[in-house]
C-alpha cells in the first residue's frame, strides 16, 4: 500500500511507525516499509507499506502514522 506525503521524509521508517485499520476496525500489521522505487534524492515522499491488509471484500480503511518520521 503506497502512502504519499507532501514533504520529503528524511529519516528511516519502520513498520511500527504505522497502523493500518481494516473496515472491520481490526489492526492489520505492517510487515515491511520501503521507499523503493522512489528512493531518488529529492523523491522520498512515498513509502510502500507491505502486509496482509485485506481483500476485495474486506479492504483497509485507514493508515495512521504513530512513529516519528
């Protein structure tokens, strides 16, 4: 799941920096975070969250940033 920010993210990001909630309200764990493929200088605005966030019938509802990124 890509997450895009208005400003560049300078520091590292970790899975525990994010909470993904499903439509049922359950928390879906983020297994991995990466800037790839947008890891160029000046282009660190998109972070890819990797995990089992749901399916067509039970889609993710929200993403919350809880870490200091």
